[in-house]
């Protein structure tokens, strides 16, 4: 790579104005995609890399996106959350943005957003883990701080920007798949149900049972942080009961690994004696791959969700008058080795 050059030299090489080049490098939507691509390729070839201070002066922005995480939100502080952050970070880097990740005490979360707005520390925020009684969107609207929600706020879908998987539909399909295989004693190992995604998954599970004339059994339903021990301990307790389940529907592949461990410790075989369907976030470090995947799953890439959430937020920052946007992702139902017909 040649010696680094300045903005003026880069502009001359491209035969474009410095303003156009600067806007192209910073992802302004008024610069068409072909021009942005040509500018970025030439910048890489010639070793042009504007520093953060120069970008801020050129755009009048902080050139940073903030993620504020309260300490109590254990559901988010796990590898699934980190995969989302990795996807979002890729998009930020492509557009010259930095990422600020702040973990705060619960009672300091509102103050953290107020400081971001008053000190102009970031141009926007991603809101994580919306609950069934969510309020943060109202605070951010009052502060005039652009935001995108990873998930949805019930009743506020039309007034907020969000990206979410169709959790209810995914778990309806997964439950119906198990019912089609003859399973009626189906256990649900869900995430924390004060969070909107888990609440929707439970709804999908219950609706699929009820439409076939079955009532959900409270003894076969659990809600907790989605860890491997949670999956193993819950499955072990249920399998040792007087009327054990013949199938499990699990909200995380991490927990599903625990369920599989419990089934093995009980001397049973996954997919033959007991079936498992899990949600698969397509984690890069824990691939559920192969011609026939290990787990039958509902699959939706959380890394992709991070990439798209970041794109939506950057578009909102560039076009504040554009109004709320949303993206509803559908999960794939993929048949793997962990399911089979009920053994009578």
C-alpha cells in the first residue's frame, strides 16, 4: 500500500469535490452507492484513513453509537448479545463510526441516556432487551436521541424503529412440528418472560398446542436465563418426574446443549427417545451445521440482526425526517438429528 494521502489529494485522484468524497466516506445517503464504492476502494488503495477528529469536524457529529446495558439484564450479557454487537460493529466500521458500550447500574440507565444526549457523546443508541412494560423509548423520544430497538415495544411498533424476529410464528411452527411427530408432552424452556421476545415465544407455543386441542402443562414450562446448566437441570427434573415430556422446545442452543446432556445422563437418546427443537441464533462460535444439523431448529442470525439494526440507525441519523422504520425477520425451520416420531 502506498504512503497515506490527505483528503484533497484523494479528491483530486477521483476528480470529485472534497465535500463529495467526505460525504461518501461517511455514508451520507445523498451520495449514490456506486460513488461511495469507488471512493472507498480508492481510499483503501491509496491508504487514506481520516482520523476521528477530522470526521467529527467534517460531519458535525460524534461519529459514535452507544449501547447502554443495565447490569441486571443478564439475558443480554451473553454470547448471543456479543454476536449481535459483532454484527453491528462491522456496520459501524464500514461507515466510520465508533461504538461505545456502557454497562451501568440499573438506577443509572436513564442518566446514561441523558448524558449521551446532553454531552453529544453519541449520535444514536441501540436499545436492547425490551420488556413487556418498556419505557426507554419514551425517554429517548423526549431527549431527541435517534434509536433503534432490538426487539419490539408492544403497542409502540408504529412510533419506534425496531428490528425483531417473528418469535411467535417461529415457536408456533416449532411446536406444530413436534405435534406432527406425535409428541403431546412438550416442555418449554424459555428465556426470562418479562422480556418481550420470550413472552411472544410462549404465546406461539401455547397457541400451537391449543389449536390442536391441547392445554399447556405448567409443570413442563420454565423461564430463566438461557444457560447450559438451566437446560440440563430443568430437563433432568422433568425427565425424572412421573409423567416426563417426550420433547423439548428450547429458546437457546446453549440451553439445548444442556437438555441433550440431561437426556444422555438419563440413558436416553436424543432424537429417538426424546426430541429437541431449539432456537438457533446462527452463532459463529457454536455452529449447528452439517448436511443434517445436530439440532432441529428455528434459525435466525443474530449477527445479521446486528448489522441491519446498525444500518437502520445510521440511516435514521442521516435522514432524521424519514420517520420510524422496522424490519421483521422470519426464522427458518430446519430439520436436524434431534427430532423423531414419538416412540409408543
